[in-house]
């Protein structure tokens, strides 16, 4: 299972990072335009702040999911895990990834419920549904779960998940 899951997850992870970088570039452009409009044109674009806030959510959540896949979160670098005897270390690492997966499931599910509840409302100045703000949490929750599963399978197989940038 790991032989086909790892390349797919690596591709998804790279795609998420590209989207996050594009979103970050979008934030810079939108905020620059907002500042230019406010101080040079004396006409602040009302939509710019809303777009920047939506982009921040996508950048943050997709970046967090990639951080889980590339083992960039604090649970994997804990000194406590490293000083444990070898027979306990594997169990603890699996437990850490399982807890991260549970977090991803809970986050994704609750974000879905929240997105459904606010779907009829609109983001001011954009006309988009408020659910758009919660969609990245749903996606990131699913990806965090998927990436944690990959780590668990790799640990059980005695392998290591290589970061998607290698």
C-alpha cells in the first residue's frame, strides 16, 4: 500500500505547497494594491481585506498539511521520544501520528459542520459564501489524516517518509 500512497501523497503535498506559495503571492499583491489605493489613489478597495483574509486561511492550512507530511511539526522532534528505548520509540511515534490523524479527522469534520452552517451567509464585499472560509480546514483535515496514515504505514514497514521536496 505504501508503494502507491507515497508518490500520490508527495504529489499532493507539492501541489498544496505550490497553492500556498501562490496564495502568499496573492496576499502580497492584494495588500500592496490596497495600500496603493489607500495612500496614492485615496480610494481604498473594499474587497482587498476580505480577499487577503481568505487567502491567509488557505496558505496557513495547506502549509500545515504539508508540514505534517514532511514531519515538520513538534511531535516528531520531541526529545522525549528520542531518549526512549528502541522498543518504546516505535510505539510512541505511531501513537504521535495516530493522535495527529485523530486531530485531522476532528478538525476536518467540525470544519465541515461549521461550513455547512454558514453556507447561506455571504462574505462582505465578495459575494462568496462564508463556507469558503472553512473549506481549507476541511481539506487540510483530510490531508493531515492521509499524511499521518502514510507515516504510520511507513513506520510499520520500517521505512521513512521522505519530504516531498527531495
